[in-house]
C-alpha cells in the first residue's frame, strides 16, 4: 500500500465496553488506514454501565476542529456516530461547510433502535439530524433511524421493498446517494438493505445473538474501511455484516457480559487483506 487514507472519527471515546472511537480506531488501522480521533465526549465506560463517568467535550470541539484547518490537515473521510446534543450537530454541520469537498462523509445517524429513540435524543436533535444527513455521501441508518429521518411510523413487521425504496429515494433527493439500512429481521435471518443509484441489493446473514453495545460502530468501521480500500458498497456491507456476525459468535462462546460489547480483537487479522 503506497498511500494511506486519513479517516477522522467524530464520535465519543468510551474507555471500557468496546464502542465508538475505541473500536473504530483498531478496525480502521488493521485495514491499513490512519484513524484520527475527534472525541465528542470522554467516558470511563459507555452509558449501559450505571456508574459511567462522562466529560463532555462539546465546548472544545470548535477549537479542536479549527486546529486541523490551521495546520492544513485534510481527511479522506469523516465517520460520524453518536452525537450527544444539538450543539454537536451544529458544530459538525459548520465544519462540513468549510471542509474539503473531496472528503467522503460517512454518517451513522445514531438516534434509536427497535422503534424507540435513545433517552438523550430529543425532538430538536432529530430535526437537526435531518438537516445534517443531507451532507452525507454514505448513510448507515437502522430501520428506526430511517423512519425518524423520513417521518414514517416504525413498521412492526419487516417493511416491503416499496416502503424502503421510497424512504431511500426521499433521502437521496436531499443528499446521500449510498444508503445502508441495517437491523431488519426476516424468517430468523438478518437483512441489510444496500441502496445505490436508485437500485437495491439485499445482504443476508445468520441471526446470532442480540445486538450488543458497539456492534453498530464495528459495522460502520468495517464498511468505511472497505469503501476506502476501493471495494464496492455491497461488498463492504457483506464484509462488515460477516465480521459482526463472526465476532458475535466468538463473543457468545467467550461468555462475556452483554455490556462488554463484541470480542472482535481475536478476529482482527481477518480484515488485513
Ligand atoms: O454505539 C454504542 C455507544 C456509543 N457511545 C456511547 C454509548 C453507546 C452504547 O451504549 O453509551 C456513549
């Protein structure tokens, strides 16, 4: 590899529990890229642990981001994840206004799951998020987030293709042309929808266990890392879904507690080529 990609990771940094920047950095590194942390908050552990300690980093973000611009440092890609408050969404939007237009923006619009918003997600953030996702090239919502972004009721059954296509077209009309909808289950298997240039491919996987904290971050990092290596979107999604599934299988064998996230480290070597 003669040229490495620089990937900014705009997300929180949680010490224990395998999520966000803590998992995205090693995954991007093993795929040959240089990860650059932009922490939105620093936590001793993620918020599923009752005694987590959180230091909010929102006030520091404008100067932190400006320092990259002053040094003339550009990124090949920017990955965004959980945003803790409306101001962070605003700061990110402002940064994107002046950022290099070549930078691939890959957003996981973290807001909820299984038809419900996470406790920190207030209606005002959802409205801001609708504006922010217009700046994404690649969008990785789960079904709950897709519905929130498109003002649709969350369907209790797996939605039909027409529903998903309609939502993706609606989003594409305002920005992102590559959309990956995760977290759909049918007949005991997981289905990931890959929308690109108006058409759709489905990626199927075995359902193994129940999602763990950070599995979305592992998925997003592998999709991003593969895309930056030049793989197609559907191949990147297949690789990421397989890696999450295999990590989950290993995690269940290792019998670690749910909150400890995915034990993906012993499998990192599989992403090297
Ligand atoms: O993406 C998982 C995640 C990320 N960041 C924080 C979290 C969690 C899951 O609980 O609490 C702070």
